[in-house]
């Protein structure tokens, strides 16, 4: 049984950046935050994007967007301190504070609305993607037992609920400054499943004995379809890089000297180099392994069935990464809303009312009632929307690691079957556009 104790102390009220906050972050913790926010399970779907663009335009597009992202990161790093990027003295601790300082209140309000909607949508997409990966583990085991042609269908509601419960607990982490350990774990998971995707693709290429794919990518049924696929591929790659909405929050965790902007630029360079490495190799070897039949996702799309235990492990790594990624993108929303409440209702008792829990043999921990109530409602709302609209990822494209999911796969399979029956021809003779549809089941 826990022991509860209430405290109403002035110094323990909810504030985004309380006076005297201790910043202990380094370039490596910043790299962990960035990788957690940027490298998502979408890295496993870039093989499909590479297949649409071909061997020249695909890598070139990735390198181009990497350079654009690095340049924008460098510019934003200099917005943390103003008016001088090294000596300040004013700190802009979030993206919205920087917009407010540079462009004024009206632009900050408009920007803030879209930014918070985007971050909120990311939480919903992460909840759905977690369920997809958990179902992929079940399907992998089912295919191993019953064969690759077996009908293995599973629901994801229970997994969304479990993910929500975990996030309710983790959301009580006070702020971004306390996320270092979670981001490090999530970053390790990102590197793990990206490495597995890369290794499986390389193994498949060696087994095939040839490098599949072409200069212009997968042919399409018509010029309009090819243009659509190229546009989608470019969009997927473009959205796989940016992390501007959380960059200044990460920079605010860094200690100085050296100056925060120098450390953040070093971290951004390292993180984008690592990100581009995995994007190029996962996308490249995935395309080289499957050519025109490249699946939408190397793991959840079942481009690979064996070794099934390795597929299970990779999907488990995806889930653990998403647990940390959810917090990285949710903490800025928590900070904005809680700060607004603190500024407009400074005498509210919930701001200063804390409940301390002490469990046997464990250190005590303190919960702020406003944080507990608001963040629990926030997590419940993202979980509920994910359960009600399990196709949300199709609409929320600006998520670095958002992926389409099993509904598209089932529809594509159904269309292939119907078209094959109507045309009375084998699958190999079906229009390429139908065969190449992303499959994320």
C-alpha cells in the first residue's frame, strides 16, 4: 500500500521552465532525442518509396531532403537565444516561443494551432502503429505455424488500450528535461529494428544473387498513376526527416558551455547522418531485394516471413520505440497547455497541489493533480480516437514514421483477386499499379 501525503508549496507549482532549472543534456542525449523523434517505423516503408523513384532519383531525393533538414535545423538552432544566438540573454524554450519572439503574437497563435494539432495527431498515429506492430507479431507466429497462405487476422483494440495505459503512467514524467533515459532506450530500439530491416534486405539480395530494380523505378499503369506514386514517395521521404517542432525543446535541455546552438548543431549533424545512413540502406536493400514487388513495409507488410523470431523481435523494438516517441511529441503539448493554465489561473489550487506516494522499498514520487488530470485525459482522448478511427494514419501523413495499414492491404488483395478473375490471367500479368500497391497488413 502506498502512503499519500498532500503538499501545497509555492515552489512546487507547475511551470514550464522554473527558475534555476538544471540543464544536464549533452550532444549525445540530444542525438537520442532526435533519433527517437525522426527515425520511426516509417524507415521500413522507404523501400517502397525508393521503388517508385528508382536507383537514381531515390537516393538523390533522400540526400536532398537530408541537406534541407540539416540547413533548417542549423537556422532554428540560432533562434534559441535572442537577440544574440550565443549570448542571448532571452531563451526561446520552444518552437512557439521562437515564433512569438520573431514574428509576433498573432503568427504565434496561428502557428501554435497547427503545431499542436500536428503533435496531437502524431500521438494518435503512434497508438495505431503500435497495434499494427503487435498484430504483426501475432501474424508472424501464425504464418510460421500455419503457412504463408493462412488467413491470420487479429484485432488491435486491446493493444491500443494497453499502450494507452502505459502512456498514462509515462505522461506523469514532469517535462522534457526528464526524458533522457526514455529517449536513449527508444533510440536504441530505432537503431535495432532499422538494422534488422537492413540486414534482412541484404540477406535477401545475397540469396537472390541479383540486384533487382531499375533506373526509373516501378512502371505504372498510366502516366498519371506514375506521377501520383512519385509524389507520394517524395512526400514520404520529405516527412521522414523534419523535427523542427521539437528541436528547441531538445536544445533547452543542453548544458553550457559550449553554447547551446553549437552543441545542437553538432547533435543535428550526427543524428541526420545516422538517419540518412539507415534510410539509404533500408530503402536501397529493400528495393534491391524485391524490385517491383517491394512491400509497403519490410516487417509489418511481410516482405519477410523468416526467421519469424527475428521479425517478432524487430516489431517488439518498434513498439518500445513508439512508447518513447509518443512522449517526445506529447511533452511539448503538455508544456504549452499547462503553462497557459498557470499564466491565466495562477491561484488555481490544482497548480500547487501535489500528492506524494511512498511505496515500500521504493523511492517516493510526487504527482501534481493538474498534470495527473490533464495528461490522463489527453492520453485517453488519443487512444479513443485511434480506436474509433483506425485508418487515421492515411489522413495524418505529416508524421515521420506514419505508415498506412492493413485496410489498404486487404483492399489491394481483394482488388487483385477480382481483377484476376475478371481478366482470367495470372497475377504476373496484372497491371503493375495493382501489384505494387503498398501492403501493410
